[in-house]
């Protein structure tokens, strides 16, 4: 346990410890497992329930924030993303907390103004110790403001190279990207290989790691992969054997399908090669999973309609974090039966558009384009995001440009000025940095809407997701911090039985109970009488 | 005809709400039976449940509580021999004690002619002048014509602005208007006269010099049929909103010599007026301790509790005994004021919405308690606060040995309440408790106007109550609509 990395260490001390370690470390990527396997529905109290075991395991870090979680917290769970971090911090005081940030898109789907990026990172950096940062086009300048703010905040920076397969995806390309990053950040970082869709064979990963380590011998490498094809254990094993120091893993009792592969399987495999996971308490690791298995029934409704691994991801290359929600959208859109066709189309579109990395926000562009192509004809209904991509708004495409006919279809779609695509590209193309936001004006606007003082954290959430954050703040004003409820109550279906008693503790640890005394209907009014702590209340809901 | 003191063993309380309950408590301690009255629209009121018997006066709302004949009839039906009027309603209507006397009932209060004389501000003022009391310079009744305007203008020329226009029959803060210049004066005379007619059925008004930033101080007196008149010290009622008291303190915190002088003055007036039973003499006290007679309230006051707390005496018990012809049960030199008491009126009102009444069902009611806390209320969980009646839910009176302790106790006691279903004045009082001027006992009648920041608060709702709202939503929809 002496090798354990804890939160009281500085980034330099952590990096020194990693460099001298003979074994490897594990990051529990709770966030990505939730996103990939349960549509980001993991509630904070599940984190709290498993936290004592996770804290005892001795992970390098636990990723509890970032990606789609920030948005889904506001949208579907009514959880303040900062509360989520505070809760996790309190529950796991020693463990480093990790996030994943989409570069200039932060935790959203479009590039934000630089002052918004910097303010957001400053606010989240109060709680997040490790920052995994990527750009879906591997365009390093898109990540620089985030890099700078993370380093200013004294937090550990983990710049990522998005990895995929194809003839353009050479070792030389990725080594060049690593060098580009190090030139900006300096050597005191961890470079992450972001194998977002779980692509490539173990052999391919082994070659890539060797190439990077050969070009940059002092660099510390982290591997983040998805297990969509069921072979991430193989890739991680190869990566660790060739020099990766940290791998993202899941609990075997929770997910481990489209998200990360299970920690225990990796540990057992690497043991055979004489490689030890540093400072890990195996009993606690197993207990974590035992507890999470009990929680699974709460989250089952959010699993993908198609269960099990999908090795065909090697063709459509969709990020693990989007697989489940893609199937859900197809199900809700009534075209689930056309998914095989859509997945084939995704593979085709990806190649046509430049074979870059189908990870957020690029994955949404590929998905939407493929679906629209199938439903309405090829490139007949291009999205605004696809148009922006072709205009270079997200940055230059890394390998090659789409064919002219695609430019024509996309850029001339719904144009009323008669301009041709090459003229549009000439006049309007390029990476245009969004103008800085008027932070004071935005603060005043939000303050006026909520009629209360606004914190910097509130402002950040509003700047990231104006409509959803506002709705969330109004929800909290009316219903309070409902994440205090057990998750099984939050996701309850079918109402409550008379006499059912719900128990929970508030943030101060004070226990509360709400007992269902009676339910009755009067026309459109649904009257529920509750015993709230010791007091009866009848609440009228119009249905 | 004046009702004579006589023994009685059953009384009728001609009032409702907390004061009816307050009177019943003392009466029942003395072994008296109590009859309550109510209007049909008030049939769920708590005072009815506390009484030994109850009589419905009529359909209501409010008009039956003012029906003298019906109340006398109720007393006669139930065999009550005496009537306590409480405050408000008929308590200061001289026709009521007169009717009681005619019916052979004891009126627990002053005789009708005393109420009549002291109830008229002009007569009371004249009486004060004749008794040598310092009075605020004022005009006599102003004629309702050009001459009245001329008199007003010459008064203004002599004493300067601002001036107060007052209704002769006014009370409870109604019928008072401050004017700052000639234009305002001339317009105000017309408006005040119209308002006075509307409110009191009497359009007589007069003009008074305005004492700037005074403290509103009152002296509690008791007088019996044996010629005893005592005072029970002072109260400071300066914290008022539009001339209606919000918070009262005992003692008033005057310099000892001013305190003594003001109390002696009040006793002198009571003697001169032939006063009987409990009453209050009100004064304005200027910044240098100069004081002016204001008016007499010929009834038990809402704020009598603070006097009871610091003196340890039961004013209603004394009222009942005096009405039975007994002497006051203590002498002046036995009256000792110890420590401080503060009373706040917890009303079903929204301070942020101009203290507008907040009718509704009291879904949850948890009262405060603990050392130094007294509650006088008449609500319960499930009680519906009606727009027809007074919005007073409960009076909270706290006691402390020092001012600092009393203020801290008030803050703590306010936090102890949990009232759900109606908006209340509690958060506003919590603001006052935390105000530096209040903590230093630095306030006068301008306090509310000069401290608008007291309204800058956010109402705090318990997290569990908000969450209960979601549980009801999940129950109603069969799923969580926000998940």
C-alpha cells in the first residue's frame, strides 16, 4: 500500500511516483461505464454506497465527472455536477478524482468562448485532480486554454491523443501528436491514449506504445479504452507490457460492456506476465463489485436494447459512450430494426468524411449523418454540425477532405443566395474562435431569472447549457436536492404503495422519512397524503 | 347605566382567536366556566374547542362578532354573568358595556363613559391638558369647511411641518396621515376626512404637530373599585409598520427618571379619568427624553404579554378580579420589572408583498419552546387561515435577563417554528433579530421605513418538504417526470 497515490501529493510527486513504479496503476472509470452502459444515469448515492470500498481499493483515480455526465446530470438526474464532485470528494477523501474534458467543447457539443473555457476549468478544478483532455480532431490548439488552466490550478494534466484505425493512423502520426502536445504542456503531464471505441488489436496497441516510448522515453502513458468488441483486456495487457503505466477499468459487477473492461480480469491476466497492480486491495475490489451487483437492478432499464459485445465496432468505430444512446435513439425513433444498415452507413460516412475520430462531438456528426442518409437519402439532409465541420469550424480535418460532391450537398443545402460550395468554403471557411462571452451580463441575466445571488459555479453551468441549467435551477428551488433520495426512488415506476416508508439522510447526516399515508383522485387532482418526518402533509398534483 | 362589580362564576368571551384563548386560560385558572362565541364561518377556530360551552352567533363573517344584542343574548342563554371583550371588535365601543349593564351583566373593562371620553382623542387630549399632562400641540376638531382649512394653515404656520392629520375616532393606526407641506395638508384634510367617515362613521379630524423620530412608549395601568391605581411599567412599541405595531418590548428602555415620570403621569391621568380595570396610556418620547401624551387604550392590549413576562403578573386574572369588585392583588411597590421581554406577532402575511394576508391551510405547525419562551396562539395543524379574520397566528414572547440574551433567544425561538401552508412574518423578524441597530436597541418609529433591507431575505424551506413534493409527483404520475 505504500506505493499508493493519494490526493495529498502534488502533481510532481505523483509523476515521480509513477515513473519509479515497477507495476501499473488502475483508474476506475465510473463515469464512462455509466455513460457507455447505462446512458449516464448513475446517481450520486450509488457512488456514495460503493465509495468506502473504492477508497480502500487504492485506485490511481476514479473518474466521476466529465463527458456527457455534466449535461445528463442537469437534464435527467437533476444533480448539480458540482454537488456530484463534492459528494464524491467527501466519500473518497484520499482518492484522486478524474474528469474527461472535450477540449474547447468542454463538457458540451460545440466550441465555447475562451473566457468561458477558462472560467469553467477554474471552477471544476476546485474538485477535479486529474484532467483527461482530448479533441476529436486531435487539433492540439483546441485544447490549449484547458491545458493552461489545469496547470495553473496545480492539477494533474492528462492530454489525450484520440486513437483509431486505418491506413492514415500511423505510429508516426500519433508520435507527432504526442510531441506537439509536449511542446505545449512541457514534460510534467501524463499522455493518454484514448481508444474511445476500443479499436485495434493488442498487437497494434503494443506497436503504438512502443513507438511513443521510443520517441519520448520519459513520457508516462495512460490507456483509456472501451470494451465494445470484448477485447480491451487484450489491448490493455499489451499496452501495460510495453510500458503503459495507468489503465482505465470498470468493476466486474457493473457494466464492463461498452465502457471499460473489468479490473479484476486485467489484474489476473497481467499477474501471469509478472506484472502487479500497484497498491491495490483485492478484497475491497471484489466487495465493490458485490455491492454494485445489488445496484444493477436500478439501472437495468437504461442498458442498451442490444446486449453484449459487438466486434463489428471495428468498422463503424463509434465511441463506447455513444453506443447505448444510439440504440436508444433508434428504438425511440422507430428504426431500431435498421440499425445494422445504419452502422454500415456510419462506417462508410466516416471514411467519406475523412476517417477522423468518431468521439464527441464528432460521433454525433457521424451518427446523425448516417441516420439521415438512411432515412432521407445520402447527404440529402445534412446537419448544421456537419456543415460546420466541413467549413472547418472545429479545426482542420487531419488526413484528407471529403469528395467535392459531399461539399456540394452539404454546403449548398438550404442556401438561398445561390452561392456554390467552393465559394462558400472560401468566404466562410476556417476555424473561427467564438467571441468572449459577456460574463457580467450573463450573470445578471441568470440572477434576474432566478431572483437569487448567483455563484460562479451556477454561472458556469448556465454558460455551458443555458436552457437545461436554468430548468435545473428552477427544479432545485422547487424540489430541493433530490439526489438525497435513494436512486431506486428517483427511478421509481408505478407510484408508491400506501404505508410505504422512504428513508434518507440529508447533507448534514440528519435522517428523514416520508411515509405514504393515502392517495386519492379528485378529477384532475391527485392528492397524496404524506407523513413527512412527524408531520402530515397533503400535496395536490394536477395530472 | 354602569354595571356594578359582582361575583360571577361563568363568563362569556366576546372575541375569537388567541385573545379569546388567553382570557379563557386565566378564567379557568380561577375556576370560572367559559362560554365562547363564534360565527359559522369561524366554526373551526381553536378558541371554540378551548371553551366549556360555545354559542354560534350567526353566519358571519365578522358582522356577528360585532352584534351586541346577539352577544348579550348568548350570555343570557348560557347563564354567563360577565363578558370579557378582549381587544378589537367591541372592546372599545361604549355601547357594549352599556348594553351589558342594562342586561345585568358585568363588563370586564372600564365603564362606558370612560371608554367614551378616552376613546375620543379630542376629549382625552382635553382631559390630559386639564390634568397638566404634556400633550403634543394640536388643533381642536377642524370644521369641515374653509374655516377648518384656515385653522389648519395657521396651525402649520405656528408649528411648522411635518404635521399629522388624525381622525377623532381613529385607532389601531388607521385614520392617520403625515403631511409635509401646504399642498399636502390641504389635500390630506379632504382625504383624511373621507377615510375617517368610511372607517369610523365619523368624519371629524384634527391636526397635530409631528414629533420627528420619536419612540412609541406606553404605560400599562390597572385600576380597581377601591381607588387603587397602579402602573406595571413601560413598553416600547416603536417598531411599527404604517402605525401598526409589529414588535413590542418591555420595559421601554428609558432613562430611569424619564421612566418614573412617564409612569406617574399615566397613573395621574387614570385617576383623573376615573379609570377602572386594565388600560394603556400611550406617549411619544422624543430624542431628549421629552414625552407627550398620545392616547389611552381602554382594553387589554395585544402586547400585554411582555408586561406579564417581566413583572410575573397575570393581567387578565387581575381584570377578572377587579370586575368582581376585588382590589388589585398587589401594591405599586411590589411591582418589579426584571429583565427584558420581546413579543412578535407571527402573522399569516407575506412581508415581501406589502404584508398582504396569506390565507390558506396550515399544513404543518410545529411551535417553538424552551426556556424563556411564551406562546399565545390559536392555530393548529390543518387550521384554515381565513381572509375574513385577523391574520395573527401566534404571538411569540421571549424573556431574557439582559437585552442581548433576549434578542438571541428571540432568534433561536423563531428558528424553532415550522409553519407550512401559509407565508408568515417569521423571516422578517429573523432579519430584525440580525439587524445591528436592533441588537443595540437603537430604534424609533421610523425604524421600518429606514431599514428597507429587512425585506432582503430568502425564505428557507426544509429540504425534506421540497423532496416530499417530488414524491407526490412521482406518486401522481406513476413515474418520475424529471428523470
